[in-house]
C-alpha cells in the first residue's frame, strides 16, 4: 500500500507542496503518541484492578477467607479447651485436694511458666496478626496449665498411695470415751469467759468428765510437746499427726506420755484434771491445721453417725460457758 502523502499550501509560490517532516519531529511525535497510549493504558489498568480482581487475587481472597474461618473455628475450640481445663483445675482444688487434705493451688501458680515477653514479635505486621497471636497465646496458656495440672495429679497420686496412712494420722475420734463424757461444756468460737466475764474466742472444745478419766490420742502421731503449767493450759500434751495437723489436750491431771514418743489412735496420753486456768474438771481439746486452730467438731467422724453429728452441730451454736 502506497504511503499517504500530506500537502501544505505555500502562499509564496501559490502552490501545494509535499509536507516533509524532519527526523527530530518524527521522533518527538512518536514519543508523544507512545506516552499518550501508555497513559491511557495505565489509567485503564488502574480502573481495571481497582474495580475488578484478577483470577489470582480472587483465589488469594478465597484462601484468606478460608484461613480466617479456620482461625475462628480454632479460637472456638480453644475456648472450649479453656473451660475444660478450668473445670479440671476447679475439681482438683475443690474435690481431689480436699479429699487428700492438700492445699489448693493458686491460679498464679497454675499459669506459671508462661510469659508474653517478645514471644509473638515475629507474628505481628500482617493482615490477620491479631487472630494468629490470640490463638497462639491461648494455646500456650492451655499448654502451661495442662503441664502444671499433670504435676498436681502426680502429687495427688502420691497422696492417694499414702491415703491409708494419712487417714490413720488425721484426728477422727473423741479424745475420751463417749461413756465418760458427762457433757460438752463449751464449743469452738466466741464464748463468755467465766473468770473475766467478757466474751472471748474459745479455740477448742471442753469435755466435762470426772477427775482422772483417761484422755486418748485422736490419731497416730508423735508427741510434739509436754508441758506442766500453773496457769493457762495447765498440764498439756501436744501431738503432731503430720499432714499439717496437731492436737492439744489441756488441763490434764497428769500426762502419760513423753516428748518425742510415738503414739497410736486410742492410746492413753494423760488423765483429765483441772490444772491451769480451769473452773472445773474437764478436758480442753484443740485441733490445729498448719498451726491454726480449727473447729474440732469436724473431726469426730469415726465416733458419730450422721444424725449424731447433726445434733452436736446444732448444740455447738447454743451459748455455753467456757471452762478455760
């Protein structure tokens, strides 16, 4: 095809002449046309990628949405696991550890070994970092709790193997024969003092009986101390039963054991009297857990039926006179 020629009217010669374009103008014209086409193409591409996604972007979007869904499912399952672990910890503290006379484990200890310090720094800076870090943190906390729970179960297993020995040591009977008890003259709690005539805290139970009545160890143990005093507890025996328990037998006429002696439940440890700060013949009996006095009324389960326990529990709420 013949190249089309362009003409221009020359006013001087009054003739049409062929328009000849210089090489530089041709290059400039080509550049301008090229830039115009490139600009149009760029605008078109921007519009295209702004309002329309490529097949690859659509595929990546679907993958991201799928991953977000999976993290939501994972988060829900982790929440269920957290509830399950919390239930295990609660039963461990409130049931198993109570059963085996073990102290509950604080929450701070159960979650020990876990720290956020720079642990997830490499996971930040991405579109869904929040979900990833949250899931990772929950998983790490659960792993730490399960590890500490396994240690707790190891401890409970060891306690279970020694359960029979523990049951033999924990106080479980009256400190004297039921037939020798005239009446319980004072219970644990705040009671009026017969000497000072003011309300004072009574740290044990008082069993009224006859002079010289035998007092018995309420559980296996070792005699921790034997004292003879003219005031306060008077003649007194303290037995260490282990497992955090001690028992005190006060106002004795005389002790029947020596310090450091091993004793068995039901063994005679002294004879009831009225020594020390006492207004009559009786035995003042205390139960201590970790050196803190607790109510002895909960430690007669080997001597009481459920009905008898209910009856003595009701009596303990009535106002009585302390004998110390």
